[in-house]
C-alpha cells in the first residue's frame, strides 16, 4: 500500500511537470533561463507580503511574480547587457524577499520549505489549485501556440504577418508568473527554473518537432518527479532537490546519447 | 496620395534616444514594381523595414493600401538552432492548414525535397527559398525581403533572383528588397532608393548610378553592371 502522502505528492508533481513542459520549452528556445530565475525569485517577496497582509500566499506570489516579469519584459534596455540586468533583478528580488520575510510583521515563514519546496505536505486544496491553474495555463498556451512559436522564431516575421507581439509577451510572462505560484510547493523558489529548463533541455536532442519536444519534456518531467519522490522517500532526502537531481541525470544521459541527424 | 500605391511614407522619422535613425523619409511602393533599398551599413535600412512591418515606433505617416497583404522574409532566424522545426511545420506556422498547398508552394520555390528537413540544417540558399515559400503562402500584394542574398555565393544569388523574377512575372507581386550587392540587384530593379538616414537619391538604376550622392556613398567602383564602363570614365582615382 502506497502512502497517501506520497500519492498526493506524486499527483501534484505530475501536474506541475505537465504544465512545465510547454513553458520550459519556450524558455529554452528563447534563451530566457535568467528571466525564469528572476520571476521565480520574486515569489519570496510575494509570500512575505501576502502573509503580512493576511492574504493567501498564492495570490501574493502571482501578483509579485507578474509585476516582476512584466517589469523586465517591458523595461527598455538601459545600457547594461541583458544578462547583467536580469542578474540584478533576480538577485535583488531574492535578497529583498529574504529581508522582507524577516522585517514584516506577521510573517512566520519556514524558509527552507519556501526555498526548497515541501511537496510531501501538499493539501487537497493545493492540489485543486495546481490543477485549475495548470489547466488555465495549458488552455491559453494551446490556443496561442502558433503565435508563441512564431514570436520565438522571428518577432519580425510575426509582426509582418499581423500578429501581436504584446499579446505574445503578456501570455508568456503571465503564464510564467502563474506557473511560479503553482510549482513553489514542489521544488521551492530556488529550483523553479530547473523544473522548467532541465526536462526541456533533456528533450531537445531527442525531438524533431516543437510539439514532440514538449511531449518528451513532459515525459522526462514526469519520470523526474516520480524518481525524485521515490528517492526522497527511500533515502529521506528533500523532495524538490531530489526531483531536480533525477532530471539532471536524465539530461546527462540525453546529452551523451546518440544524436539525431 | 496616388490611390494606386501599396505603401506611402511621408516624413517617416525614427529615433532611438538622441540618435535619429531615419530622418523624414518620403517614398512610395507601387503595385508590381521591384523597388530596391540600398545604403551603407548603419544607413537605417533595417530600421526602415522594421517601421514598415510595425516593429518600431515612428513619427510621420505610413499609409498602407486598404487590405494590403504583406509577405516578409527576415534576414535569418536567429534561434533556429534551438528549436526542432521541420520545414513543412515552419510553412504551416503561416496559418496554412492545407498540406498539399504547402507542398505545392515549396515546389514552386524549388524546395520540394526539403519539406521534412530541419530548418537548422538548411544552407543559406535553401533557407531563403523556404522563407520565400512561407511569405508567398499568404498570396501577398507586396513582398518585403531583408537582404535575401546575404551569405549566398554568386550562383546561389543568381538562382534566387531568377526564381524571384519568375514569381513576379507569374503573380505580379511587388517586391521591396534591401540589398548590399549593387550589381545584380540594380539590374533586376525597376527603381532604386539610396538611403543614408535620409533618402540621398532615387529613381531608375541608371539615374541612381549617375547620381553624385550615390557615387559619394559607394565610391566610383560601385558600378551597376550595364553601366560600368560609363562609370569608369568619371573616375579619377582608385
């Protein structure tokens, strides 16, 4: 008999892995790993602010992560290299979140769980939230998929064909912000980007079309979640990092494996 | 404004910070004509294209004929190495769901064998053919081509222009092309615009080639193939 805690954790983890697949592929294709980091790190401030205002943490995370993602996306370049700016945003957000969690009244935060995830204590209600939020992200991305691919390949081509780049940016950034909120419980805010890019990167050498890459990446994400939870259960390791360790192993295998072409 | 023109620009100005990239540019693109934009590096050619396709804010006016259908080929797809993308899927991303029609257009552009290839594996010439096929899927009134022959060798370049001229003859599509290479293109164009932030000169290739501002920008060696000998009479150095 499998422990119900483990079953719930596996269900929540699989949901997150499936939502991560299309988003993670877009992050990899667009070279936006740092952007994912900055958005993820902003979540800590969101949690702290929400607790201090007695609001649900998820609401705070979505609001602050969206604000961060939109600020980065629509801030025009300022004379610094893009990766420098993202590094500044990302680490400033993390540090401000840590300081805010200590300073703000009414914040009682288990820092380790927030940073590294705590999926074995996931509640039924949280699973429902993950399922609903994930369904919304997947529905929006499916509807907008052609535009998302076109904007990834060539924003110029998309604009010339009459597509809206602003709409594309809004869909991508807001989906990412919601995903941050959904995946925090699983891998914690430090490893959200890892959950996005590791399965996608491992899928890349194995896929011959964008949709195939998303599917393979969902599969690798699922294997990582189940393998990581098993490792965590058997060896009493933290679940979030264990999932990422398994995903890293799959990545190494895929990168060493025979190439297509 | 003459009713016939596909796109009319009046006083088109684009600035970035304090730098003026395009300064009060006036021009129009007429139906079925082959108009070529030339100019030195940094002249604002790419900026002009980006304004035409709606990628950069501008002042002045830019009027498109009502219902104008635009086909566009970018210089390159910068991220193609990262995305697994078969050619046929790439063409389908234009919105064309009919596989037979996609195949037909690829064949028309001499790329029928490429439909299952990966975009990232194509040569420069093959990429341009596929980009052209995608632009034509939309049955455009106007094709905007951003340096389509950059990176092609001379035979590849000649083949591309041949294809383009066949397609123009067949469909009557107007072509607005940015180019570096003066010889081939100017021989293929009805009109040429020479840009250096502002429009230095414009007109038929013959007229532009004789224009002092053109000669100043490109030097006396920038002869247009049919006129080359006339040029050299004007040259007194190098």
